[in-house]
């Protein structure tokens, strides 16, 4: 099992998402749920491509934390 950090961002038309440890692996959607499904599929497709090309799958290095101010 592999884990990758996914960052979701609200946009004017919905949401976008990307995986910092998988450059170029992005997805969009009208809702966060749709975007979550799309990025899951995008990551699967990305990993399959890396395996096909015999490229080492990167380990998760990105971290995330929410800081509270004020």
C-alpha cells in the first residue's frame, strides 16, 4: 500500500487537486467529492504509467499541517 499527500484547492468553478510527490498528477471537478474521485483515478493512472516505463515510484515526502493564527 502506498500513500500520497493530496492538496485540494477551491477554485472559481469548483476544485482542483494535486499530489506534490507525483509531479504533473492533477485533477479537477465541480465538487470536492468529484475531484477526490478524479485525483484517485489520476494517481492510479500515473502509477501504472511509471510501472510500465519501469520508473521507480517515489515515496511520499510531502507533509502537511494546519497552523492556526490569531
